[in-house]
C-alpha cells in the first residue's frame, strides 16, 4: 500500500490504525508495513556517552533516578496525541490531590519550581497585576515581601523562594518569630530534612503560623520514603508542600509536585506556564511529564515498600560480604532519618594495610568497566560511602566485586 492509501485505510478503520500504531515505532505509523526499518539507533553509543552503575544516590548531576515501565508508557502514549495542557493539569492535579490528601495539586518542573510557584501563588493570589510584577519591587506593588525561616533551615533551596523577590528573615526561637512578624510577612517556611537541626518542630511551627495568621509551607523534596510522607504534611495542615518527582519516586527527573490549599495551587497555576508574563513561564512542564509524574506516584503507592526495603538490605549484605573479605575493611550501615531514607553504607579501610584514598578509589571505580559512581567526595580519606536504592537488580554483585578488587590491589 502507498503511504496515502495507508492513511485513508487507517482513518476509516480506527481499530486497525490503533493496532498499527501500537505495533510499529511512531515514525513509521504511516510508512508502508513492508518498508524495512534500519537498525535501531543507540544515541548513547553514537555520542560516546558514559553510562554507569549508580551506587551514589538520587543526585541531579547523575540524572538522579530511572523511570519505570509505567512512567515510560505514560510518556510514550501521551507523546502521540494532542491534549489541552490545562486539561491535563486539571485532571492529573485532581488525581494526585486525592492520593496525597490535599485540597489541590499540580505537576511542576521539580520541587524547586514547586517552591517558587507556591510562593508566587501566596504572594499574588489571582491578581493579574501582581502576577506581572514578580519578582520586582514587591513593596511598591503592595505585595508582601518577607518569609520567615529558621536559620538551620537554610540549605540553598530557599533560593527557590527568593526567586519570587521576597527576602528571607532568619529566626531561631518562637520569640524570634513573634518579633519577626510584621505587615510585610507573607509566610513561614520549613525545610523538613533539617527538622532535627532546627529548634522549632512542625507542630509548633504550624501553631505559630496560625497565631500570626500566616500560611506555613514545607519542602519535603527528597523525603519519600516513607510513603506516608506523601500525605503526612498535608494532614498536619501545611498550606503547601513541595515534592520532587525524580528522586526515590522515580518519576520524570524534570517533574515535581506542588500540593496544598486550593487557592494557593490555583494562584500558582496562574503564575506558571502556559501563561506568558509570569515568573513560571520558563518552568514549562508538558503533558508527558504531567502524566509520567502521575503514573510514577500511582506506581509508587501500589509498590510493596517492605519488600523493597528487604531487597535493599539484601544488596547491602551482598556488598558487605564481598568487601569485608579484604583484611581491615569495615562496613557501617546507617539510615538517614529524614531525606534519602534508605540504607547508606560506609566502607572503611585500614590505611596501614590498604594504600588508597577516598577520591582515588572513586576515580578507579568510575574509570572501570562498567563504570561505577559512589559517594567519593567529602572528608574521610579512608572510606567511601554508597547507597543501593538506585541499583538495578544484580548490580550489587558487580559493585561488591569491583570494590573488593580495587581494595585488594591497594593492599599489601
Ligand atoms: C532535591 C531537592 C530540591 C529540588 O528538587 P528538584 O525536584 O530537583 O527541583 C529541593 N529541596 C530539597 C531539600 C531537595 O533535596
């Protein structure tokens, strides 16, 4: 059949068209079925890109996490159709809100953009003049311009809030909060992963916010698992919660979720793409990431989390078994209490017996085949750190063997 005929045929025979669509790659939907496709391209090989076993963790520079089949299917399927962008955001937001016990939700370009957009929503409400104003001269435009945050909660990501034009007002105690509140105060922000470092914990932070009639907001970007953190902070009463999609949830790396009060999410959407003249126009998220993010959350909620934890422990045991065969090597396993909550291994060697330093071992693992990334930056010269939650099944054996080999080589 000629290409034109195929189009006609598929158009009057929708079911057949759909079957063809699902059987052959997208580019060839309208190519005659007897046309031979060339060999599948491998761009990673073609461009000579280094792939590696990720025993470090969900680091953005390492491309963080891998998407599972459900996510890829959502992306792939939706890439073949046009849908109105706002309709996708409406529906996906509604579904996600149900999952996480919030009034409303939206998919953003990561947790960072969720923080900026949520903050913008608080500042502007639905006022179009204020939306156009951000991030400049807030005071002149009658926009509140200060956000209260604990000193111990500065980690760099608060820059997402400053991007709207607000200034951050550091506090340490409840008295500091009382003194800091004034006419310009817009909200009170909390960084969940630094809960232990700050003097004021969630409940008190929320009480203070209530007392001063300010919204309390929270960054929980990397704080799933446990899965219950998806709804915990909405249940507690935070006005908005920012979550990263591309960390342990394994959604699209360029996606995240803003969840919270209806009016804030609605206002955040007015500050976002596809609306021009907004602070969020450059934080574009297309339908594929929105649906991919939804699929990732859906799949994450349905996962057997106990079984997954057991699998991580088995991986730790396999690596520990391999590397402790080197004399003087000791392994300590800890679990970060809040963010990146999964087993973390510290592999320590005796410098008298094993003549290698942290960064050197990191380089050798990186330069080997297959290449392996571990946590080899930081101070302790006689050890490396690694995590196992981003490994593919079976890779723990390769990691254990390779570290054993390198440490053995360096041992006298
Ligand atoms: C990773 C992270 C972010 C940013 O998340 P993205 O999804 O990459 O935008 C923000 N805050 C904290 C605490 C994080 O760990």
